[in-house]
C-alpha cells in the first residue's frame, strides 16, 4: 500500500468513527451514561446540549423575608460614658499610678500633684476659723450687754451680722480644701487625684514632673476614663439607602477578628448631615460589649427591616460564581440554556440562597449549575 493510500484510508476511518459518535444513540441495556454533546451557538452565554434531561431544573420560589442592608463601621466609645479626670489643684505631677489603656476602679489613686494652691487654701481656712471664733465671742458678749440694756438693738444686729459673715467665710474656706481633696486636720501640699468611675483609660495628657491643673497645664483633663460596657458602632450609610434605616431598628454586628460571634444592637441616631464627598450619613448603633469589642475595630452591621417582603430563592447549587459575577442558567429552548446574571443575597436554611435581582419567582433554573458549566467549558 502506498503512502497516499494509507493516509486516505485513515481519514475515512476517522470520519466514520466521528459520524458514528455524533449520531450514536443511548442503549438502555448497556447501563452506560452518554457523554453530553455540546453544540456551539452564535449567542453569547447560551449552551446547547444533546441530552438536556441530564440537567434537571427547579422553579424559583418566593419567601417573605425582612429587607437587609449591610454597612461597614467602626467601634467608638459612648461619649455619655466618658468621664474626664481633672486636678483642681495646680502644680507639678510627682507620682503617676495609672497609664493609658489601664483598667481602673472607682476610687483608685491615679496621680499626685505638689500644689502651692493647697498652702494658700489652708492659710485662708485657718484665718477664717480664727475670725469666726472672734466674731462668735463678740456676738455672745453683745447679747449679754443687750439683755442688761447696755447697748442698742442696732449694735446687737451688727454683731450678729459679723458673726454670720465669719461663718460664711469659714464654710467657703473649708469647701475649698474639700475641692482640693485636702484633710483640714492633716494638711499636706500633695494632692491625690482618684478615679471618679470604673472603666478604661482611653486618653492620657500628663507625664511625670509635668504641670497639672486647670490653669497651669495645656489640657485640664489629665486622663479620660471610658466605660466600655456599652459602645457605639458608627456606620456610613449611602444616601440612597437611608430610607431603609429607622430609629430603633435591630442590627446584627459581625467582627472580622471573631467571625463566629454575632452581636445585636439597635439604631440610636441617624445623622442629619450628609458627607458632601461620598454622600453618606453617619448612623449610630448602640451595642452591649461582651468584652471583645475594642475601640477602632472594623465591623459589618446588617440592618433588618421590621416588615417582610417577598424574595426570590433558589438552591445554592443553582448559582455559579464566574468572572467576579454570579449567574444562573435558564432553559430557553428544547436543548438550550442561557446564562443569566443575578445578584445573590443571604444564605437561607435548607441550602437555599436569596436572589435580590435577575430572576423572578416562578422562573426555571438549572438545579446543579456546576455540571452544566463544565460542559460549556468543554466546547
């Protein structure tokens, strides 16, 4: 046999085999599943198969679900639970017992200040006490003289007024010592400043040997203590989504660092001013802190509406994620399936997934889209 004859024979055999494969039919007695035949079409996203019965379809169902809105935000302290720590006495810091980020208890010593104000206040107190004693003696003497007719009523009233003024000055001097935190029976030029509440120190504005007080230091607030048992989640909500947000609306809080934890909060404020650059409003969510929320953490908040509305749902296996988009396949003819873009929502019980747009309830989609996509990629 010549080279040309052998080549011609091989081509004929190949053609016969190809024709046999294309037109061969499924024999039920053999028990073999025929391989799907894909026929290219001119329509983009459309797949034709020889055996469409291998790809069963299901109907898109409808379920009443509350509308959900996912927004991002960060953790902030509740400003109503932030308390500044101020030294009313001006002076120099001589001892610091707490630092930034420390947990402190109410009444705990935070720092001490060496203050000349204490000496001045105690001097004023001592003089006021002496003046009050003298005024009291003069008033008692005037009462005795008045009872014996030795002085007039006006002189007695004048002595009584002097006594009242002396008592007022003494009370003011005593109150000044209390403001500084000084024991009048054991005075000291060092003033101790204690924590007014329990919480976490979130700001510190003093250092060792620095100035402290409401007049000497650059900031009157030495420390800021925040009660982090309840915190704020501040979220940015786009202008178009604001109608979906309501006061008192429930929100689910999810953390990147704790994916298994879901916290619950409620909307307590919707900002009245939009950011002119990104067209968002600040929405505040109050949430109880179980001890894992830290200031500055990024979170995802899911806002759930109070009323339910119909949503389309399909089996999760009916959705194909391809080229950064999601698709389903719908039958369009006897042997054709068309790829339809969809926007999926949340996962639902029973292995189903919500569809926000793309298909409507009652439409048919391929139940297991992976097999069909594999077939489409083989063409």
